[in-house]
């Protein structure tokens, strides 16, 4: 009863029957792919070895007739699995929706405004304070148990809980969290502890209030950061006149203008102009890209230099950045409500207590013995000890700068087997630095090259400029006096120092200016192989040298990944918006199991869904706006580093406010230790309370000692959970 049932992955093919030239394969995913039946059959029939294919979603199998001279059963299985995997995202989303409809249904927080929740909490708290100050006598009669101030307030405030709990039993034929709460409230009132029932309601309302507030904060943070509200744009009419209008007035096919420093407000295609664009918030690529005529540009990108006119294609909620918002909100709402391990278990035993009470009463005719069946229950010890364990784990993590947003994520960390990593700002520091300088000959020093490059880049704010300026300041080198810099979009920058023209930029820029390359091809190739971005520096018509700039690996990241391997992570995958060359180099350096380069936010989310559709439990680690959808869809989303954006922190399930990646292994080790203690508590609470129930039903254990036994067991398991605060697992973090 402590173990979860093994679930067959959606995309795993199961050979049901095989004969020469004929094979029947079962796929759980087919139950959700009825509308794609013909499409899948046509796809299978396109294979040269397949003679006939019949897909039956109802029975979840595929029947294939094939030419034995061209293929065999093993190859056919691979062909069918490949065809079905193309629909993994559709199947997994459908499975989530189905699971959500079958899952125990809870009250939706959106049904009750935050103001109403605050009112309920206020009434509850005032009643408890008044009761504590007045210290009323215990109710003398059964009727008095339900007519005192505390009881009447509890019954009034618990109406939504009772309605939800009864509906779960009536409609879904299974208890939910509200059924559990309702049972606890009734038991408290029956035992004359009306203040306990108020406390149960108060804690439930506070939990709902915090959850609703968190959801609202997520939406607000996204809108604030991306400036989706009250935004304007420069609309260009047919005569070329520019007018500043609200973004809501922009329609598809309208022309808008953006200039240096502007944020692109729509998705569209560049019509005229050329500009350097920072789209790191969307793609994670730290280097600006040059956009020119006929190239696609996305809302949320920032114009670093240059000007463009853009023909709007997607506006309002159709924009890429708006889709990020919707994907985050969709994932938040679709995530099946994962009941805490103890809640699921104890909910199954609540009916048992009532059944036992009835049985004991009919056999013994003793109301006292029957009442013992309600006093001694598994729910209290199991729920409190588990909640304490999770709270202690969260407290321990928080003390080290790791925010865990719920105990269920501790459990999911323990179960996860797949890790997906962002690159920029996660594996790497996200702050490019100068890592090498190669003079063209013996006449130039590193200091000269960096100083003159810094003079050209002093007023710029793109990553290359910041890296060069950072190097000069770090070394204490003074930046020479210079003229105003002239930016050549997408190529480089130039300025005059002591009456000599200094140019900093790409190889193409040098060639265009008639400057010959005096650096050997082997040196340039070596720099590229190391993942360095090569910047050329020239004085007049002479190349002084090249500067290598690289986004460095986080310290201890390699060690972190090695430790995660030992924790049982079979797949560690890199997803990045950076270019293929850099992604390949990074995956090789870190010995990762795979990578995917130049991906957009929706691609990252799709990759998470594909992995989950195969039955994997996925942890996504990122730090940027572009990671938000993947963080939301993953089983556990982790925002890593002090540089994490507000959106990724709000969207993630765990936020590590520290640049030390070893905290990843620490929090995972903490989750495993916590779940061990939870299982110990289960065994203790169930064992002792079972003995108590047996003795109480036999009349050996009086009501008083039944209460003592039950509460003493609860105290023991709660203290056991508290060990997490002081145990050796602190060394893991």
C-alpha cells in the first residue's frame, strides 16, 4: 500500500501477437488519437515494407501486415513506435485532460475571490480569539456541541467544504481533500472540540489564500516584466507618417517602426532597415542577432542598435510573448492536483473509521467503544507527521536559499529520472568574459588591444562590449580618450583614438574595411572550437589582434551533473536557443545525453511534454523568460541562480537563489531523506493506531487512554519528522 502502481508509458509499444508477416502492437497513446487514425495508417502504409495497416483506437492496437523479405517484426515495431511518437504531445496533453477529469475534484480557487477568503479568515480568527479569552465550559449535552459560538461559526464557514466533500462522494464516488476536512470537522464537533474544527477551517482557508495569491502573482509578474499592458507602438501609414498609437490598435499587416532601445511590440517580418536585436529573453541566446529585410522578428525582443520597419503578422494574444503567458497559465491550471502522499493514503481510511464505529456499536451496543473508533484514526498522525516532514524540509532548504513551493515537489523530486537543462545562465554564468587575446605580431600587447577595443565599446551595452569593458576595468587599465563611436549594425563599431581610426568587429567588417587578416587560420579555428566568439581589433589599416569572448561554465556544474548521475538520472538533456555549434560543444564538454539548439520557448515546453509522454518524470532547470513554459509544464521546474528572472522564479516550483549548482544535488538528497522519514512515520502511525483500534474495540482501552495513545503516536512521528532540521542531510546542501 506504500507503492504506486506501475504505469505503462503512452508511447511504449507492446507486441500482443506476432506471426510471419503479421504483427499486432498495443499502444496506450492510441486511446487519445482517434481523430488521427487515418493519418497514422497512411503514414505506416508509406513504408516500403508495410503491406497493410489498421489502427484501432478503441482496443489501443495497430495491426500490421508486412513483407518478410523486406523487414522483420523488430523493425516493424520500431517503425510503428516512430510513427506514434510524432503525436506524443497530443497524446500526453489528452491524457492530462483525461486524468484531470478522473482525478478527485477539488473546489476551484477562482470560484471565491481573495477578498472573500480574507473575510472568512478574519471571522474565524476573531471567533477563536474570543473563545480563548472567554474560556467556555465543555458542552453539557449533545445538542450543545453544535449550538455554541465556535460550532455555529464552524458550520457556517465550512459550508463550501461540506458541499465539495459531498459532491465528491455523490458524483465521483471517492473522497477528496474537502471530504477529509469535513470528516475532521464533524469528528471535532462530536468530541466537543469545536475550536479544533475552526482551526481546521482556518488552516484550509489560509492554504487556499496563499495558492490563489501565488497564481495571481505569477500572472502579474509576467505582465509586468513583458510590459503587455498599456503599451504603444509607432504605426507607419502609407505616406510614411509615424503616429504613436495604443498597441491594441495595431492589426495584422499594419506597418510599425522601432528604433534603438525600443522593445518590439509585435511578431512580424522586417520590411526595411537593419538592426542588432537582443532576443535573449525569448531564445536564451546571449549574443545579439542582426535582423534585416524579410527576416522574422518576435515581440519582446529589444533593438540594441539600428532602426526597422516591421509588417505585423501576429498581434495581441497571438504574439509569441503572449503565447508564453498563456502556456504558463495553462500549465498551472492543468497540472493535476497532486495530493500529498499522506492525504491520499489517509483519505482511503476515513470510511474505515466510520464503518468500524458502526460495526463495534452494533456488536457491543457500546457508544463509548464506537466513539473510540473515531478518536483513534490514521489520518491525524499520518497527515501531521508528513506535513511536518515537508515543512521541515522546506525550512531547511529555505535556510540555504532554496525556495520550495510545496511539499508535493519534494515527493516529485524523489521520483524524477530525467533532467532538462537550459544553457545560458544555467549551465553557463550568462555573463560573457574575455578569455583570450591573440596579438597579430610582437608589436602589440594585450593591454593595448583591450584598451583600444574598450574605447570603441565604452558607450555600448551589448554582451560583447560589456565583456571587453569588464576586462579593462578588472585589470585596472584606463580607457583612452576617444571620439564618439560609430556603430555599423551587425558588423562592428569604430572610433578615433589619438587621430587614428580604431575598428572593432567581425572578420567580414575587417575585410570590408580593407584590413588583412594577420592571425593564422589555426588560431581562429582553435578559438571557435573552444566556443569563443572572435572579435577583431584594428588600428588604421593594420590588424592588432583578436579577442576571444566566451560565456563560462558555472563553477562546479560538471561535479553537480556527475552527482546527479549517481542519484539515478538516466537522461540529462540540454535545450538552448543558442547556435548549434555552441550547443554541441557544451553537450560534449558536459557529457550530456543529448541536446537541441536554436529552440523557442514553445519548443522547450514541447520537449518536456514529449519526455513525459514516454513515462519519464521530468525536472526542468532554467533561469529566463524563455524557460517559463517548460518550467510550468515539467513535473518539477527549478529556477537556478541569483540572475533568474522574476517570471522564471514565479513559474518554477523550486527557486534556488544562489549561483552554486551543487544546491541541486543538495535539494534532491533532501527530498530522498524526507521521503524515507515519511515512510517511517507511516509505518509507526499505522502500526500503533491499529493496535489501539483492536484494544479499544475489545473494551481493553478506555476512551481516555485511547486519546493518549493516539496523540502520543502523533507526537512521536512529528518529532521524527523534525529530525530533518538537525540531521546530516544539511551537508548535502
